[in-house]
C-alpha cells in the first residue's frame, strides 16, 4: 500500500480562516477590513497520530497531539526527485527565501548566502559535478546553500577591523549550521506551498570545481544544493520511515547500548517501504554501512579538509 504524503489524514477547519484585517490597496496604502463575526468555530477534527504513524510505522507510539497545518507539512515531508518544467514564480521564490532568512542564526551573524541557478547549461555542469543526478537539470531552479564568511571578512575590512576569529573551525561550523537551518526553513516553506525539493550533498564531491562554476570568492563554501520545483506526481515517493525514537532519543545521559531488535524492526519497515514502491529491497543497515565502508565510499568527499583549505578556510 502506498502511504501518501498524508493529505488525506488531515481535514482543515470547516470554517474558512478570517481574512486579514489589514491589507494593501493598489496605491500601497493600508486599508482596514472589519473582522466578520464567527459564530461556531470548529475545533481541529483530527490529531497528528496518523502522520506520526506513517513516519515511524512503530506501534508503540502514544499519539494524541492535535494536528495543525505546520505539523502536517513537516510530518508529510518526502524528497522529490521528479519535477514538472513549470518555473517558480519570482514572488514565490522571494517568499521561500524570506522563510529561509527567518531561521535563527548564531549571534545574528547571518553567515550564509544563497546561489540561485536557473541557466540550463550551468545546471547541467553542476549535475555532472554531482554524480550526474538528473533532477538537478530537470528542476527549474537549483539552489546552492553557501557557508559564507567572505561577507563578514569584507565588512570588517571596510571598517578597518581585524577579525582573526573567522579563521577558526568554530566559525566554519557556525556558517555551515546557519546555511543548513536556513535551507530547512526553505524546504518547509516550499512544501507548504505544494512544491517539492531534494537536497544535493553530492555537490561536495568536487567543491573547488563547483566554487569555480559559481564564481565563489575565498571563504565561501558550497555546502549543499537543493533542487526545487513542482513535483511530477509520477515521481512522488511518500513518507519514508525513520529510526524509532527509542534509538535516537537519550534522556539525561547518553546510553551507548543499541537494541538490535529495534534496528531489525527498522530494517523491516524500510524493506516494506522499498517493496511498496518497487524499489530495490536493500537492508538499511547494509546500505548505511556501505555508504561509509572505505574512503572511496565518500565519493570524493574524503579530501574535504584539503578542499576547504583550497577555498581559503584555515580551520584553526
Ligand atoms: C544534506 C543532505 C544531502 C542529500 N544529498 C542527496 C543527494 O545528493 N541526492 C539525493 O538524491 N538525495 C539526497 N538527499 C536526500 C536524502 O537521501 C533523503 O532526505 C533521505 O533519504 C530521507 O528521505 P526523505 O527526505 O524522502 O524523507 C540528501 C539529504 C540531505 C539532508
């Protein structure tokens, strides 16, 4: 059985939401709409349990939390690897980027930047650098999330200030975390708008060549890509199960023991997910081990320290 993105589980409130009390008229001035009276607001009609069950396929879950549209979007996530050619409207992209920028950012440094790539030739060259992944070319817009210390460096130089701190590993980590948090906010926002996306970590296979293709200065690192666009319904994969909370969550102190039966149960759930979609039934355990078996398994990324050095990061 195909477990779909979960839209069927959640029914929004019966009454439409209130319109905004203020909006802009054509001249850009604010105009006021009185709130209509709302005699019988309906309570939410479902809870989030069905979608949480779809995420874990774990019968031991408690359930019982009320559903809302934010939870629905997040719990329904699945990566999209097949796109229709429809372009992303500029205002939609602007809203997605605003969502990204709304993520928390360490010390408000905002040491991330975004590269928007829509030129077919450049997308093709980036796809070739990222292991030939076809969805990079197929999606109308390819985003590259950048850990960016160059802007801070330039701003400091313009103020004739010394900032020795940016050459430490900590600042690179701050920039990488900032970029990741911004990107995930963008993913939630675009999925809430009915769009789809897939992260492209393979963009780190050859970081120097990607940096050259994008004209990146020193101290800017292409952390990962994100193909975005309108999902092709033929290419949807559904809600992929995650490791049980009993394996992932620790309380007060880390417990290094791992219950083999919990991992075996997860292997079984992932096998079922794969089989339902006519995808190869490779055990999850085998798959993750083979992903890190040898340095070559990292598809070029085993030389990341050297690549970062070439891109100007001292990582003291
Ligand atoms: C940082 C990052 C890098 C990823 N890189 C790739 C990639 O290069 N190609 C790809 O097809 N999927 C990539 N993915 C998607 C993961 O394979 C996917 O998120 C994971 O299998 C879970 O599936 P789901 O997102 O559908 O729940 C990446 C995900 C993340 C978070």
